[in-house]
C-alpha cells in the first residue's frame, strides 16, 4: 500500500543535499592510495589490457585470462586501507543475482586483494553523460526508464531480503553488462543489517545519500532514497547528476525544477513523479523496495513494454 508523502518536506530535504557538490562522506580508511602490485596468480595467468578506473579503494583494470582468452574486470584493493575487504567479498559472494555484478575469483598478495569480476561496459554515469541533451532526455522512453529502474529495484529488493544494505547506490556504481542489463556494483560500503537496530556509519555520496544518514540513525531504506535520486538522474540526465552545476545556475530554484510536474508529466507521466517523490520522502513515509516495484506506474510501464518488445 502506498503511504502518504510529505512531498514538500521531502523535496526540500533532498535538495538541501543536492545544493552541495558531490561529496563523499568516507570513513578514514577509504581515503587510500593504491598500490599497483598484482598477486602472483594474476601476473602469471592474466594480461592487463587497460585501466578502467582509479577510485578510492583501488584500481579497476580490464584483463584477459591467458588460457581461456576470457576477459574480466580486475578490481584491486589495498588491504591496509580497507581491512574489512574480505568481509565484503564474502558478502558479495552471498548476494549473487542477475542484477548484481558477478564475482569470479579472489586472489591475495602482500597487502593487496585482486577481485576478478565479470567485465561490464559503461557505468550509468557515463551512459547518462553520453545522452546529455540527446533525445533520450528530451523525451525519455518510458519503457527504458521504467525497465532500468525495475532492474535495479529487483537487485535492491533481493539485497534487503538478505538483510544487506548497499549504502552507496549512485550512477557510477551501476554498470551496464555485456548483455545490456544494469548491474549494481561497488560493495565497498555494503553491510549486513539487523532490522531491529538502526545503522549508524556515516557513508554515502551526495546527492544520492539519504538525509537521515547524516543523523547516524538509519535503516536499509537509505538505498531506496538513493534509488529515487538515481531515478531522477535517469529522467533529468546530466542536469541532476552534476549538482555543482546547479549552483552555477540558480541553486535551489533550479534543483526544485528537477521535480517540476509539467516536465515529468511531459516526459514520463504523473505516476512516475509520484513514485520519485515516494522514494525520496522522509524515511517514515518512504516506500520500501517491494512497494516501489508494485507501484502502478512502474508495473503498467513494464506491462506495456512486455507487449511490444523484449525487456529483462
Ligand atoms: N566489473 C566491471 N566492469 C567494468 N568496469 C568496472 C567494473 N567494476 C568497476 N568498473 C569501473 O570502475 C569504476 C570504479 O569501480 P568501483 O565503483 O567498484 O570502485 P571504487 O573503488 O568505488 O571507485 P570509485 O571511487 O571510482 O567509485 C566504476 O564506476 C566502473 O567505471
Ligand atoms: Mg564506486
């Protein structure tokens, strides 16, 4: 059942965060410098093709297994900087799902963990950027947006059923697989949660982090808030993904414009706006993943899509 939303309050809370530029609220160990040494297994059995990214915890490279010629992504994490990494690996192994990036193997060497992952293509941030100003965001295809949202909500629903919170959902942590489906990645901040006691670690990335995280008392619904902002980012494209640019224009006014009813109604329909607001509502009024997946706009859009083309 849909709960009422204090939309005004929710929006202003959301955009108070949005007004600031993207800010990482990291634990001190995440501010690492990466050592580029590979484990012996990787050096002997894989060829490094190119570097895909250099992030907070380490580097991600595209590699090819010499024997099979199969390609993978190799994420290297400095264990001195992220001592809990092996726990997150155990967690990631436990939550394998069609819309969660697949882990193939893990190798250790002095101070470094090499994590072999399925090789994906773009991340969602690059995808949104590449469509900036293009037709997709002038009039986003309803089915495409609904399908992308549903894929990720299924992953989140699965995680929450397993009592795992991701805690860092944002476009650069969502990857497009070679089968052209979205996959949730980067479990650096993920944790198991106890439904009877709130989480308190201050982690996440602006503007995707839920406001209650700053109060150090929150539940797995922080992931739904992030999904709501990601939904807005998908609909509004680069306008939302780069919040600092909003300050260049008219700050909060421009931000409020992102949930402008006319724009949403023209682009996706009023039901989509209701869902977005429900996802970024204050925690008590916010929907959970199940409710979001059962949202009438989402189910109708997916139903219409099934009638005319193949989607996930
Ligand atoms: N399996 C993969 N296939 C292809 N590219 C990947 C893969 N995993 C990660 N990447 C690329 O590397 C980037 C960073 O990966 P990830 O988010 O896992 O690490 P991170 O340490 O959090 O880095 P960052 O600080 O950049 O978020 C992703 O946004 C993506 O572009
Ligand atoms: Mg990341």
